[in-house]
C-alpha cells in the first residue's frame, strides 16, 4: 500500500520543521543576518560599529524615549518599562543568555522598540550596530 511511504515523508517533514523552529540562535547568528541585510540595503556597507550602536542606544532620536529609558544606561543591569515599571531582564547577552536566542522574539522586540524610540522600523545597520554594542559589553 502506498499510504505508508507518504506517512513517513509527512512525519519526516514535520520533524524537520519542528527541529528548525526549536533551534536556538546566537547573537552572532543575528549579527550575520543583519550584516547580510545591511549589505543588500547599502552598497557601501563597511561593517557594524559598537560605538555607533552605543550612541544610537543612548539617543532619543528627536522623540521622548531612548533605549536607556527602559533598559537603563547599563544594558547588563535589569531595567524597567518606562510607563508600567515592569521589570525587564538585562538586554546584553553577557548578562542574559536568553537575549538574542529566538528569531521571533528578536524581530518582535526590535519592531516594537524601534517604533517607540525612533518612530519607524530600524534599519539592518542600526540593528547590527546596537547588537555589536550589546555584544561588546561584559557582565
């Protein structure tokens, strides 16, 4: 009967899909992803800068909030939401291994926080610079 090979193929496809989804990412993986996007976005891309990332992180960009409004000037420390005062775990990967480990969360939080801080989506260069800065921090 031909149903059995189809069932095996379907089971294998589901297992592969679950394994890919469950796969943990690293901050370096995200940095490489942002690098590929930045190269497509700007022909003159010359790499990320932790110094630019620190400046971006601390700046208000003409708006009310900066990243430090919730994540504190020291991203290795616990922060608190600027409006609700809800605790926010440290943002720097050295202080919180769960940061920059899941693609869905990374995209969700960059989208939300960039909108709050700069009023738009962050560019791949901005994301990479901020991540380079956060990766440069030691606990």
